[in-house]
C-alpha cells in the first residue's frame, strides 16, 4: 500500500484530515457514513450540544463528533478498487446531504471540517497538536501535523520534514518479552509528555543502551516506588519529596525546550542562576543553571511547571519547594561570567504562579524552603501562599546572633528540623562548634523547659518536638546519635554524598521506644502550648 501517513492540516476556516488508505466507493459511503455513523448524528448532537469537550475521550476523534464543532463536513474519497470513481459527500449537520462524483488522483480519503464561529479556538496549532498528541499518539500509522522545527536565528523555524506526532513502534513493541504488560503501555501513555525525551536523551548522550531500556527502567521504578508509597500510606506514613527550583544545562528540559529559558539565537543560555557576593563568598556563587523565561511561562499558564508539579505530587504526599525565594526574586548572572559580581536580582512570577497552581492542581501539601537571608517580599509571598516555612535548629545557636531559628521564635505554621539532608548530624555539628557557641547552646538548654538527657542530640530533638511548629522532622541519624560519618550530603561537593544507609540491626526495640516516648512527651506539651496560645489570642 506504500506510504500510509495521515496528514492533518488547517487554515483559518477548515481542518483537513487526509489518508492514503483504501478509500470508499459510493456504496461504502452510504453504508458506513449514512447508515451507521450519520444515522445517530441527530441524537448525538442533541445530547452533547452544550458540552462539546466531553466528546473527546469518550468517542475518540469519531466521524460524527465532527458536527459538534463544524457547520459543514465534506468527505472526498477514492477507493483502491480498480475503476473506482472519486466521490464527494457533503453535509451541514442536518439529515440532508449530497453525494456526487468529483476529482481525486490518489486513493484515500480527505475529511474537511468547516469549523463554525463558536469553535474557532480549534483552528489553533497548539490546540490541534495537543489533541492529536493526547489521543492519537499510539495509532499504528504515522500521523503528520506540520513540520519538524529547529532553533535558528533566535526562534524555532519549520524544516522540510513532516512532524510525526506518534510512534508506530513504541518501546514495548521492540522488546516483546517485557512490553506486553498493559500496565506498562498505560505508564508510557500517561507519561508521554516527558518519557520519550528522557529515554532519547539518556540513550544518545549518557549511554549506549536503547531507548526502550530507559523506558522500562522508569516503568519498573515507578511500579516499585508506588507500591512502597502505598505500603507506607496504609500505615499512616507520608512521604516528603524535594523539588529543585532550577534544572541543569545538561538535561532534557533545556535540551528539548529552549523556549522555557532565557537563551540567545543559537539556543545558548544568556544568563545562569547563582548567589550574589557576601561575607562568605566575595565573588558570590555561579550555579550554571539556565534561568526561566517567566514571561513565556505566564503566557502558557505555567503549563510545563504544572506538569512537573503534578508528577511530583503523584510520587509524594508532601512536596518541599527548594529555593522558594526564587519565585519572588532570583539572582541571574551573565552566562559568560566566571563570578557573580555582575549579577542582578530579577522579579519572579510571585503569587500569580501559586494561584495558577491552586487552580490547576487544587490544594496541595507544600513545604517552602525559605532558608537564608530573606527580604520582606519573600516573607509576604510565604504568608500569602499559606505554606509552612522551615526552621533548622543547627542554625540557631550562634553565640553573637539573635537567630530567627531559636525555638521560642517559631510560628505554628512551620516545619522544624534538627538538621536537613544538607546539614551535618547533630553530633557532627556539635563537634565543630566554637566554645562560645557551645556555651550559648548550654545556656539556652539550661533555661528551656525540656528534661535534659545528657546527650546533645536528644536534647535538640526534645527542643524540636516541644516547639510550636506544626511539623517536626528528625533525621534517623540524630535519634541514633551518629556523627559526621552518617552525614547525607555536603552542598557544593562531588562524591562521598548520599551514601549512608541504616542497618537493620540499628532499628532496635529500644530505638522504637525512645522515639515513641519523646514524641508523646513533647508533642503533647507542644499541643497544649498551642491551644493555650490560641485561647490567649482570642481574648
């Protein structure tokens, strides 16, 4: 049969779907269009006339659903049968239609939709592409819509090559022993907006394994992870995920979606993220992450971000948004600079982003990573979102500081950590404190209301549990009283990170009883204090 590619084209009035299939004769038009499809059109249109969007998904791109958006539909077709006469069928949505001979050289069928005035939004490239990608991605014949594009002279331009929106040989077809599972096919379909790019990127740039290998690995990871998450959730345990603010230059988002970032005509980053010079780094910090083009994101209702967030909320129950201040203001540095001296602060999307997030995703559990020096506008953004911020006890006890991280300063709507994954363990941290800092810590503990334990790690855990913060997160290493050897991560270093693992023999009944005892003892006190404070506030 030769090339069977289906072509989808549009202009300011029509959408045309063309194939080079077997076509139809006049008799077949009468049978398949008039008798089968069209006979139910009146009832169909009446039922869904006020809800056109509900057609898609329920009926696919079925023929007679076309009348929901079209004032007229034409079929121009020529059968593959020898001597077949090309035919043209035309109808305005009523039971009346015309069927007449026409001219058409090649076999196949053209369906032409004359879009009505109320549905002109369908005559939009992005709209059509979205529908085709969503509902036709797995059809067994190629679907062509427009031309492939390349980045040239500061923008995407069409090439001469057809843009095929579907994969007629998906990964599971190429590896039958692993790819026959319907769950796998559903996983690929549900994640089509990222997994194809990821697999291609990993296959071409990071290894010699085929794309199907990376698709299958992701499928199996997700299958195992969601089973683990369900096991935890069934036992009343929630999982907190961590979402980086920036993405890497060497990654799929920047490789495939230059439009999301501030780039030049060659698709290279013009600015990168970082931190300004301060007392700890006179040249500042250059992170080399591409910077988002927030004007573009706003125009798309933050579509890329919403997909990213939705996926992460599928993986986790609570999501920590790293570098929260970047949503208010972010620091950008000329990409060619080696220091941050010439960088500047630029306004981020602000509350508009989080209003879009709430509208798209609903209410979600979020922790805002608001550590470090913060401006009034960042504090306001945090208050406006209603998200809890973070308190870290290891930041609290500088002898000559009036730290905001001292426990008596916490708000209820916050999360307190003894230390995060980027901090040393409490024991390791304490060993590096100056003598003045140790004296201040001892003074604070002496006049606190906790019962001293004789160990710094349990004393700090007690302080955290007794605080007014609604949520307390304690690293397991701190309950175990481990030192620097159990540190998870040292920021801005490579190697020797994320290697610590708890051993089964460390998870003793004594540890379980310790956690239970301290939690009941001090969270009860914290709840009573919170209740008392609320009553006083009402008086």
